[in-house]
C-alpha cells in the first residue's frame, strides 16, 4: 500500500527486489538464503539475473504452513537442491543445514520490524557468511512494537540532539554511506528508519568489514526499506567491535563472544588481551576513541568517585577495578 495514495505499489517492490538480488559477482552464488514468499519472486528474479542458478543450494524459510507448501512446489521446479525451514527463522539451526558450506548471497525479505529475538539470531549467525557475501534485508520503517528498535531509535535521537553521544561514530558512518547510496521517499527525518539501518549494519559488522551497497524505499502495507550490504574480510579493528557491541548492548542485545563458531574469535581475543593489559583509565571504562579528551577525563573522574559510566551495565560496574565501591575493592579491603 502506498502511504500517500493508500494503494499497494507492486512496481516499487519490484524495483527494490531487483536491486536486492543483483549480484556484482561473475559466478552464481553457491548458497542462497531467503524468504521467498508465496510466489518465490525473489528466487525467480535471482535466477533471471544470474545471481543464482539451478545448482545453487537454496535455504528457504517460511513460518506460514500454506505459504511453505506453495514455496516447496515451486522450488522443486526451480532448483536442484534446497532446504525449506517451515517455522520462524529464529528457530532455524542453519549450521546443520549448511554443514561445510557458507552463505554467499542472502535476501532476508522480512518486511517487518527488527525485534530483539531476530536481532539476536542475526548476531548469532554472523559466522555463516563467506568473506565476500552480499546480504540484503527489508524492514518496516514504521514504528511497530519492538523494544529493540525503540531503544535503538532513542539512542540515535540522543545522538542527533547531543554532540557528546557515544554512538557518533556508528551514526556518522551509516549516515555517510546512506547519503551516497540511498533513495528515500518518505522524508529524511525518519529516526526509526535510520536506527533500523544502523542496527542491521552494527549486527553484520561484528566480525566483518561491512559496507552499504544499496538502499531503497518502497511501500508495502506500510513504508519499507531495502538495505543491502557487502561483506569483506578487510581488517576489522578491535575498537570498531567494542563500539558495535556497546551499541547493541545498549539496545538490550547480549553479544556472546564465547561462541566457538565466531570466525574472528581468536584474533579478537588476542587483541582484547593485548589491549586490556596496558589500557588507559578511559579505555578501561570503555570510552569511545573519538570522545573529546575533556569528556574522557570527566568520565574517569566521575568513575573514581563511584559514578558508573552510563553505557556500562551495573553488574559489570560492580566488578570493575576502577569502582571504589565495587566488589573487587571491598574484597581486597
Ligand atoms: C515479503 S514476503 C517475501 C516476498 C518475496 N521475497 C518476494 O520477493 O516477493 C515475506 C515472507 O516471509 C515470511 N516471513 C517473514 N518474517 C519471517 C520470519 N521471521 N520467519 C519466517 N518467515 C517469515 C512471511 O510469512 C512471508 O511469506
């Protein structure tokens, strides 16, 4: 449905789909992950464009049983091998499906909000992509019931109204990429849209270098955004990781770095150990690199007076070595 005319605009979705499944690689993808829906239109379009071919292993997900039946019938005639997961995507154990393979193209056409459970599932799946995967999403950009997105939006609202925001770097980077790549039709001040794209970017950025390659708005039953990312194995800095983790934690997402499948685990752990052994007080408190030195000093001063940095969880602060009232100090006293 077009927000202005109240009419469903199939052409706009077609344009966004066509962009979403366009590949910049010479060869068809080996593994495609998607939500094909009742008409399998994205799979057909991907085949037409040569993004996949009949030999591509398709992992399709559909929670609606009748739609899943339709998908199964069509996939039988479209590709040689596929796996259909007939439930919500967050119950998909993709490692058992993939075995030794990795996903090199994904179009997760959710057309819904990024909610906590889904965001956590995406964080947990970050190891499934190849080092050069292309990953597109569609999300609703209307406020819907999602505590994750409400928090994410609040974080960025804070950034846009205050110059001292801790999430400046993430916001700046996403803003810069969107200015280059995005076609917006619903006004530029949609904080929910920005927070949605920034969250998807932050999730994929855990373990990879990520860039936004396309972004397009269209109208379904409500305004939607299609955002597409390219992953690469360029060096990922520890600061960038810490930054993304802190952002996602603020939005209530716990990132488990002990996940044995985490592809960069060893490198990150090594860097973490190196950094923790000779960290400045502001680094120990997790102040972002680009915070002004005045703000860093103020944070350190307040911490030494027992005031917890706003981004730090109370449980972490309770054990923090710089907390004068913390458990470690009390124990050693
Ligand atoms: C927008 S439609 C897909 C359209 C298709 N990709 C196209 O290009 O026309 C989204 C489909 O995914 C399903 N879906 C959405 N979110 C899902 C989730 N979290 N888990 C499983 N299925 C989901 C919906 O039931 C719907 O059939």
